[in-house]
C-alpha cells in the first residue's frame, strides 16, 4: 500500500554523511590493493589518467571483470563489495 | 592460483593455531568449530595437520579486532574489509585477523546457541510459538528473572524444548571471572552502571563487573551479544529496545523508516527522538567458516586467485554447500603435496581459453571402482601435474578382511591395520582416504594396535597395544606406559575397544568385561571391571572392535557390526565393509 505521508530521511549520528565520490573510491581501492602506487595516484592529471586506466584494466583482469579500463558500474560494484584485506598485487 | 613471492610456505606439516579472543557475535564453541572446519578444508587435501593450542605461541595466531588493531593495517568498520592474514613465517607471519565490526554468523543470519534449559545447547529455532504467539527473537516472556530464552523447536507449546539465550545476566566471556555473569549495578571509576559498557576501553568491546564494585575487586568479563545486538551505528553491540519512539511513532521491531537505503535499524534506548542511540539490526552476516578458510589459505602461502569460484578469490560470496575448487587444490598441493602422493611439482601453465578445460573436481578426487582416490588415463581427463597412480591392493581398505582398530578421530572414522590406516568422513562424502602411515602421523606407535579413542575434551588420542598405551597430543606423545598405571589389573587381556561416555569418562573393553576410565586422572573408577552383558545386551560378548561413531556404540565381530543407541537398544546390524567403509 502507498505510504499515507511522505517518508522523512534522517541523518543518523555517527554515520558517514556522504559516501566517497567514485573517483576517490577508485583511487583508494587501487592503491590499497596494489594496482597502483602512491606516486602514480599523485602524478599530474595526464599521466595520472593513463596510469589509472592501466590500473583499472589490471584490476578488472585480476577480478575476472570485463577489461574496459573504465570506472563502469560493474567495477564500482566490485570496489564496494565485502572482501579480504590482503592486497591483490605485490607483497 | 597464485602463491606469494618466493613460494613462502611452512617448513613443517604439523601446524598449531591459537584463538586469542572471540567475537561476541557467536558462542565460542561455534567459532572454535568453524575454525576447525576451516583448517580441515586444507588438511583434507594435503599432509598438513592443525592442532589448536590454548597457550603460548602458535604458528597461526587468530584474533578479532576493529579498526587499527595493532598491525598497522586497520579495518574499516562494517562491510568493506572483512579480514586479512599474513604469509607463512615467524611472529605475525601466518596470523589471521577478523574485523569485529562485522556481524559474524555462519552466513545465513544470527546463530543463537542456547545454554542450560533442556535442549543440550542446541540453537534457537526462530520463529517459535509460545502460548500461541510467534516469536522471532529471544524473549523474557513467562519469566520473572529477566533471562532471555527461546524454544529450540518450532513450538514450545507442543515440544517444551528450550534453552537460555546469550546474555550478560547468564555469563560473560574472557576477562578474569571464569564466565561469571554481570552484577548490576556495579561501580566503575565512581560511577554506577546498570548495563554493559565500553567505557574505559578503546577497542569497543562491551564489558561489566562481576561484583558490585570493579573499583574495589577488579573482577570483570566481556558481555556476549544478545540476539538483537545492533551492528555499527553509535551503540554497537547494545540490544534493540522495543518498543522505541522515532519521530513520535512507536516501533515494536526493526524499521527502515528514516533511511533511503532500506537498511533495517532500531534504537538502543526507548526513545530515539531524545537519546539518538541507534544501530543496524542483524542481517545475514558473514560466514566465519568461509572467511576463515580463505584467510587460512593465505596463512599457508596462497595468494588471491582470479578464478571467481575459487575460495582464494578476494571477494566474499556466501556458498551453502562448500566444496574446495580445483584451482585451490592445485595451489595448496603445489606447496605441500597431496599427502601420500608425490611431492609438489611445478605445474605447467594451464591453457588460457577458460575454465571448461580445467580438470573438474570429480576427476581429481572421486574414487574409482577399486576404491582408491586416483584418476587413471582411461578416464580421458587431462591430468597435467601428476602421474597416474596404479592401484595397490595392499593400500586398498576394501581388500582388508578385518581391522586392528576402528575409532572416530576429529569427526572421521579411522580404520587401522598393520601400520596403515584409512579415514572416512561422512561429512565430506569424499570416500575412503588413504592408506596413510601410522608411523608418520603418530611416531612411536607399533604397527599393530588393539584400540584407540579420542578424548572429547582435550582431543588427545589414546592408543592401546597389548599391555601398553600411548597418549598423543598432536605429534607429541606420552608413553608407552603399562595399562596397570590406569588401574587395570595384570590379568586383563588386550583392550579391544573404547566408548566415550561424556563427563570425562571412557569405557575400555577387554574380553567380556569393561572398565570405566576417568580420562582426566587416567585411572579406572572403583567397582570395575564389570561384565559387558550386564549393560550391553544383544551385542557380541567378545567384540573385536568397540567404538563410538555418530553418537552410537558400535560392536564389531568378523565382518559384521552391531550398532547400539545411547538408550542401549541395538538398532542395526550391518556389514563393516559396505556400511561403514562404503566399499562398492
């Protein structure tokens, strides 16, 4: 049945108010799990974009996703999925 | 599969593990069992053995923690990172850590193990009917002492089966009070508390005093989570309070009102509008067994796999009937070998066109008609890494006419004969495993043993041969010693079997008599021996093997066995070879 009155949305104390923007989420994910180095994340935008695309492609291949090199919906969903904290690449 | 750089692996097979602390989400026994099964995933396909120790440094130290928990790799609250582990080696290497901001279950929602009552510790059954009303959580209805309870069947009205739910009023975990319940109110730093608190701690674990004053007595314990304990929010671990007021409305159950993501939440005081205390209601949670099995793969030297169905794939997914994937089996056997088979060889790279060319698990482990667990060329399946093993009749349990001893160890039936033994697990249904060498697993034992049993409490394994007995704890052994030390007279013949009877007692059979052994003091009780047929009527008097299996007593003679229920009723007579060994 339809709600009789408009649902109010509450900000609950102690809860993160905003979720990370997609790009920030991607950068932190790729860095944390070894697909990209801190230097690459901090590089100038041109080469940064390139290295992120390469890192995304590497991550997509490693996790059996379609290798697009883009921050598509499947890749973002994978980045938000619960998982093991051990890095995928490197020691 | 991938291993860590340099193929990091353990330099010994008999590994030890220790559980440093426990999540309040699950009863400790359930967590212990899940870890034991998680290790068994790997010991089933390698020569590795895992023994839990309770003090000192183990190879694999296991702990629960939240956020930064001491290793410089912080967890991240609910969801996201679930756990992590370190590759084999000394100190923190090999250790496994689990994020206690998650809700740990067996993957299908909270598991509420009961204590006391009349249900022998079975889990709550939700929903259950009590006085005609349905309950989907523990309740204090019908009691004046405020202790939450539940039915362990669908209807308390009909079956009258119940147990008490986890609650700080019933017991505490850890601390220094041997499980004593909380005392409310208690005084801490001059303040009075009438509920569990996280005050004074930085790790967020809820605790209470087990006397009226912590300031004076310093006695405390950690509070188990109630079944309605919330996750996250700003009062993690506190139970929902029903009814609670939210935006002027009264709520008797969890709600997603006020949220746009549809997640269920509740208040942990009676009025959210004034107190603003809340948390998420329990959901399916994460299976501690599945996540542990993955992390233990890291502890043994496996890195993440890119095969989505493999256990070592980095992302969590709940699988009800878990089976280890061939990719995981190849990986772990590359590091440690297959057990009795050849030593690890470096596999040639697999073709890359996709999973359909990989050997399926059936081709790897299913027994062939001769009862062995190998694959042969005529099955036509590719087998890139091992040579086919010809079937050796002397290794085939089904060729044996009788066995020296039969017993259940770690949930698996063990069949001993002339220095060899086979195992059969009804749980894994992977058929007979072996033959293994007794001397490899239990060094120092003679080739022929007469009887064996595993002590339920300490997991130590006792072996008897002639007038001597041995006690193994993992690989370390005490013995041989003469059975006279147990108080069994010199005149007794060889021990032919043992039945665990609970409360640390084991019945030892010899000839037509039996003794009752107190395992803790390793001495038989007064008033024994007694005649077997005084109690066990309808079974052969001089049975060759007597053992407990799946909670029933088994008496063997020749190729037959008599099975007796705990109520001392013979409920089956069958063939050892076809029923117990499952020979074709």
